[in-house]
C-alpha cells in the first residue's frame, strides 16, 4: 500500500511539474484577502455611475454591467491568479466576469478582464494551465 501511495504521489508531482502548473504552497488568509481586495478595488475604480462598462469592439456598442457577488474561489495560473464575480446587465441577466491578477509588491492588480467568456477559462483549466489555488 505504501509503495502504491508513494508511486501515485510521484506521478502527481511529475504531472504537475510538466503540465505548466507548478506545485505551490497554499495561499494564506492574508493573500486571499489581498487578492479579493485587489479585485474589488479594480471594480470600484472602473465604475461609471455604478456600472462597469463593456465595449464590443466589433459593433461599437457599450454595455453597462452592475456588480452583484464576488466568488470566494481563487484559481492559480502559474504565478498569476484568476478571480470571478457575478454581474448583471441592464435586463438583469447574469454575466460572469473573470479577473486575471498579478502580484505587485504586497498587493494584487488586475491585468486582464474576461467578460462572458467562461469557455476560455474552462479551456485553460482543461489544458492544465489553471487550477484551484487551494
């Protein structure tokens, strides 16, 4: 039994080291709080009359999204993180927004926002490039 468990652990570590997702230490409570705070600060700074604006570059249309709930889930993408939040459009329909974040000193900043593109994040997860942080 011990040999099987050791072999399984070895295979998992080998997979993690070759899949582009490094085995890392779990996030501390303060790191999680800093990530959530960084996402919330980004959202708050971008609001125009209470709405997060999304531009459709093809049509030139602008859509107003209203923040509803931040997800507690934190994903890791190498040395970066992905946090998610629920928004609602003008008709009240739910819209998923994913925030890609990087550490800057002791805080975290959003470097990319993906609106209503959950399939992109799911593809990164299936490819082993994104995983649960803890």
